[in-house]
């Protein structure tokens, strides 16, 4: 079988996850990695066995031997490389959020449709086994009519304070809320009608990074379900897991509860710290990439190779961007915001 060429724009933490999947997939030739930081691009080429690197995404998108591209640059920088890739007719996997402005997300979706390329946004919780089980039960009607969903996805403050130099230009709403908004839409198969959101900016600002501490959102869906969503970036660094992820779905006939972070399936105690290591997302078994965070990227390869439509699409990316923009508007106005 002839291998198909892929490229990655953004060689940071998550671009490296994309590189792992491409490098291990027998259908793929990982051609090129682009990062504005040349050292990062070069190191990821060495690690992944990609053929070459560049520092300008325009050089990567114009290569005729590349058919599919991942964009894993900071949250607010997806638009320009996405438009360049679409103009060049490449299939596209964009990290969540698709864009941080509604106009940008709408334009990406419109131009991708025109160019007839595959457009996927990496909402990888759609591959998470716990959420697949919850969705299966909702779809079978086992829980009855769903009236209330609670979703919490938060990080310790080390993420905004030390991991990213760009936290001030994004927020926990974009970085984690994008996942939980999409999860609610996907589980409920419904769209957001109205959002009320409050936030505070004190702890992180006090520690020199001007980004909100948390977003508390009440989201009303069109068919009537209420989703209460919490995304915080100020958990203590002593948390045993880098995410705090909880979900409760309450219906007229039953409820389901998922704890993705503090389930204690695995506990690790050393002299330095206590950890509950991730066993679902980035799991590798005898060198095979098994976790759901790998599966979503592999799904993009499937879509390109088998001419399938992505499970998480550009339309999903746009709806999530609309909701988070409405959350930001609600914070500023102090009132609920209807999604137009
Ligand atoms: N699916 C997930 O669960 C998941 C997890 C982590 C991050 N992400 C998303 O992936 C994206 C990247 O996050 P990260 O954690 O890898 O961040 P990161 O800061 O580790 O990496 C981003 C990289 O992009 C590079 N970059 C910036 N502008 C660029 C440009 N114009 N062209 C080429 N390279 C450029 C930076 O130099 C950096 O190396 C974000 O949108 C983030 O929300 C998704």
C-alpha cells in the first residue's frame, strides 16, 4: 500500500501527540513538521522520524506530497494556518478550539466546504470509553429524558502559569471548556440556546498571569436540558492528576456518573508526590497507541484514507466557538446571552 503524506503545524505538547500517531501508522508517511521555534520543529523531527521541518506554515501547506495536515498551534492562532491549508486543498485536523472568534470559525467551515476537504476538530472525548457508554445509555433511552448534566473539567494552576507562554491570550474556557461544551452537545444531540456565565480573575492575575481563574456556566439547550459547567485553572499543584474531570447525567429514569481523574484505578506514591496516572487518554500497550486521545487522531487518518466524514466536524467546531464567545459576552454583560 502506498503511504500518504501528512504534516503537522505546531510542535509543542500536543503536536508531539499527533506526531506519535502519524509516525506509528503504517498508512502514513510523516513528511514535515512546522514550528516558528526552529529548535522545537527540529527536535520533533528527530523524535518522530519525520522527513523534514520548516518554520513557516506556508512552506508546509504548499508541498504536493502532503495530503493531510494537523494544526496544533496555540488556541487563538488556528485561523491563518487553517486558511492556508484549505487554500492548498489539504485535509485538515484542527486542535480544539477550531477558532476563538465566530467569524474565523465560520470562515474556516465555509471555505473547507467549498474546497471539499475533510475538516475535523479534535474533540477527542467523543472517543473516550466512559462517555461512549453514557451516550449509548442516553440513546437507548435507559436514562429517560435528560434534564440536567453537570460537567467539570479543570487543571492545576501549573498549566496556565508554567506550561504555556500564551495563557493570557487564551483562557480555561477555550482550553478546557471547548471539550466540555462539545461533550454536552454530542451527548445530548442538541444545540445551545442560552448561556449565563460568571468568572473571576484574581489568583492567576496575582501570580503574574492575566487570565481568568475559572468560568462557571449555566447552559440552556434548545430541547430544555440544563448543563452546569465548571472550568477552573486554579487547582493546587498537589492535585494527583493534571485534569479534574467529572460528569453527571441526570434523566427521568436514571443517572450516570463518570470520574475520569480521581477514580483511583491506579495510584502512585513517591517521595516527591502522589499521582493518579491517566489510564485512558494516552495509553500505550507494548508500543501500540491505545488511548482515546490517540484514537481521535487516527480517525482523521481513516477519514482521509477511506473518504469518511469526521465524527467531530467543522460544524461542531463552529458551535463550540459560538458558545464560548457567548460565555465571554455573558461575563461582560452580567446577563444571559442567547445564541443567534
Ligand atoms: N486535544 C487535547 O486534549 C489537547 C491537549 C492539549 C492541547 N490541545 C490544543 O492543541 C493546541 C496546541 O497546544 P499545546 O499544548 O501543544 O501548546 P504548546 O505551546 O506546547 O505548542 C504550541 C506550538 O505551536 C508553535 N506555534 C505558534 N505559532 C505558530 C505558527 N504560526 N506556526 C507554527 N508553529 C507555531 C509554538 O512555537 C509551540 O511550539 C492548542 O489549541 C491546545 O488547546 C489539545
